[in-house]
C-alpha cells in the first residue's frame, strides 16, 4: 500500500521589512512521504520569502519537471523557478533555459553549488540562498498539522515565532561564480 501525503496548514503572519511585504498567509501544504521535515520547513519559508502575486507551491516531489515553488503571471507565463535543497547543475541549467528567474534555497553544500555554477545557462542571474540547518531542524521539531507562525524578515535575518518560542537565522545570499 502506498503512503499518502500529510496535509499541513501554515497560518503565517509575514512582516518582510526588507521588501515591504506585510501579509497574512494561509498555506495548505501536502508533505510527500519522502519529504523530510527540514525540507518542508525550508519550502514554506522560501514561499514566504518569495511572496508576491502568482507565487505558488507546486506539486514538488511528485512531479519531476516542476520546481518546489514557481511564480506565474496572469497569462500563465513562468516568471520564477525556485528550488529547495541541492538540485543538480543539470536541473538548474534546464530551469534557467525557461527564461524565468531561478533561485535556490538550501542548507547543505550551497557554497559548492554557487561556486560550481559555470555549466549553468545564465549562471550570473542565479540566486543561491543558504539557511542554517540547525534553525531548520529546530523549527521542524515543532511541526504539527496546524502551524501558526509569525515570520519577521529584517536585514537578511529571520525571526520566526510560534507558541511563545522564537527562532532566529540569517538568510545568506551566496555569490555565484559563473
């Protein structure tokens, strides 16, 4: 018998002073059976950091040729391809050929990915962000079916509060060598 996805709800009060974005988000996220809690937390945080019109979580791990998050305009044109974790250079190369902005949010070997981007089309336009795995694991330990978060972004730092606890991390943008 196949395992089914776990449905999680995230009610996020987002205050991103770096971009001037202040929103109340209600996200329903299907966690694939093979998706780790760390990956899920990074996916939701990246969704919040990328919040704009047309930004959506995709079917992700269930569909090989879709990113974890994308942005489409009102005509359906792909505007942003956002990956989570450490995607292959080949996958990023293919994504960059779509003409969309390509970004990667991860926690492991991100400096290696940024330094080895020479084989990626439009590598100079690739955005690579790194977040501490310790932060992601601390947040992952609190996951429930319903998650109420207050996420403040200021000066590249994240302050994530829930149920009287606050976790802090820095989102580091890594220089890409193309």
